[in-house]
C-alpha cells in the first residue's frame, strides 16, 4: 500500500528512460515531478504524456522540481557527475548500468555516497541490475549458496544472445565510440552478465582477456570478447560474448565436485554426482569410468514481466522505509572492474590481477578517445527497446 508518494525525477528519455517514464508514471507510490533530457522536444513530449514538468538541464531539475529521488538513464559517462551531484544534495539515486565506464568513476561515486551519508544518513543509492530478479538466476544462486555442487571447479558462460546490427550501432552518436561510450559489448550489453558472474561466484583474482575491436561491425570498440578468470579457490571461469552471432547462445555451465548445472534456453538442468568427483577420481579402480550421476530438471518460474519496474518499486520502497534494494550502488564496481580488467589484459597481452589499477585503465581509455580517427555514421534512433533486454 502506498503510504505517501515519493517525488521522483527522471534524467534521460531515450530507449531506456522512456520505459522508466512509463513505469514511474504508473507506480502508485511515486509522483514523477520532472523529466529531463538535453533534447528539448523529447523532454516536452514526455512531460506532456506523463503530466509532469520538462527540464533540459539536470541542475534545473535538481533545483526546481522538489524531487527526493532521481533515476539516471543517460549515456554511461554522465552517470558519475550526475549521481555525485545528486548525492551531495541529499537526493536518492537509482543509476542505470553500467554504474560507470571505468573503475575510477565507480569509486568516485562510492566515495561521494559515503560522504553524503554523513549528512543524509537515510540516503539510498541503487542500481538497475534487473536480471537479479529473474527466477532462474535466483534459483542458480540458491543452489550455489546451499553448497549442493560442493567445491566449484569451472563456470563457463557463453552469451552471444546480444546480437546487435550495424543499424543499432548507428542509432546514436555516442554509441560504440571511445569518447562517447567508452567501450562496446562489455560496457553496454554485458554489465548484466558481469554483475551476475560476480554475484554468483565473486571476483576472480586474475583476469586474462581477448577483445576484438570492431571485428564484425563498423565500430571502434569491442564486439567479440573472451575472458578467462582464475579464482583464489582454484575455480576457473570463461566468459565468451559477441554482438555479431545470430542465432545467439546463452549457456551457463557450472561444474562443482558434486555435479554440473547447465542453464540454457531458459531451463536449468542438473547432473548430481552420487559422490564427489574428487573422491571418485582418487578412489576408483576403473581407468575410464564415470561417477554415477543423476539428471534432474530444476523447476523454476518464468521471468517476471517488467523486471525494471520491480527494481524501481524496490528503490521506492527502500526510500519509504519498507524494503531493500535489488542491487546497492557499491555493488556496481565489481562488474566494471571485470570489464576493465578484460580490456586492460587484452591491450597489454598479459593477465592482470584484481583489484585493477584504475589509473592505468583510465589513461588507456582517454588515450583511445583522444587519438580516435573513427568517423561515426549516424542513422535512425531505436524505436522498440523491448527486444534488447537479456535473453
Ligand atoms: N537496464 C537495462 O536493461 C538497460 C537497457 C538499455 C540501456 N540501459 C542504460 O541506459 C543508459 C541510456 O541508454 P539508452 O539506450 O537509453 O540511450 P539513448 O541514447 O537512447 O538515450 C539517452 C538519452 O539521454 C539524453 N541525455 C544524454 N546526456 C544527457 C544529460 N547530460 N542530461 C540529460 N539528458 C541527457 C539523450 O538526449 C538521450 O535522449 C545507458 O547507460 C545504458 O547502458 C540500460
């Protein structure tokens, strides 16, 4: 039940922001007190359809709308200055993914939040990691946390279900450029998968990356990537992604001593070993045998409709004092660190240890933007965003 309405402002009314505008207008405990976009026409159009006020500069939105909370849905580089300014004013923040383009910016946001909390102890800072609400991922997390698989050996995630055409990349001047976006598939599509990886397995201690820049598309950033992760507990991870493959694959394979879990085509299957494979490999007298293993299909509910809305609802509830966030702001650093580490490793031709040297990666990124000679073709903007979300 809505006890009172939270006054929320929305910045960025493009593909993602337009969907947030619909959700925020529809939520019973939210009053959308202002929408903001640099494009005046767009802001006016949304203000009219959402019965709210248009702003063309986020500073005006902050100063004049009376908002208590803001949803930030602008291109990634602007997440950092806008969020930091909001926090300093005591405005609760829901930021789109990736929290930032590079580690240094994510750390600045965390520091700003910590500083702002001194003055505004109830300040809330959340992230739009809506894939954490997907029942299948929740089920996988539950299985891992109960320790059913025993010691984990390997996680291999092939996610090439992020197909993007050249028309998509041409649909915005900032997209797929070093200066405008700061990266490709790892920065735009895969923050969800990288967040999921670290949510399920934690951060590795060493990352090796192989990133191909503009291999299949006329872009200057990465469109095909393989990451190899080495964890302190011995587990290894493979992260294989592309925006060029169609049909694409989304297959997560997790191997533990007690069995193998596979998530593919929206279904989780599990082979349970009757004894630990480590015990079996030491004790069996057979040279080529396999441990006895039972096959199970794990029941799970389908994905809920409107996962972004769930994240927004939980954000509002956390501020109004009767709920918790889906993802807290400080959790955004890990996925950014993984993305940056893959790119840094690929650039240097050697593995990198975490935590990553943020200065080194930021310097490379700035250099790439400064020396870019890429000429961007700009085409039509994207009109239907619903097909873009993770499969
Ligand atoms: N969670 C998800 O499923 C999901 C899906 C798509 C995009 N996103 C994220 O949302 C963000 C926006 O992506 P998009 O695809 O909507 O981009 P977009 O280009 O379609 O829209 C961005 C909008 O922000 C406006 N803008 C840019 N800078 C601004 C500023 N400083 N102040 C006010 N308005 C500004 C632009 O004019 C544009 O209308 C990105 O960070 C992206 O990663 C998240």
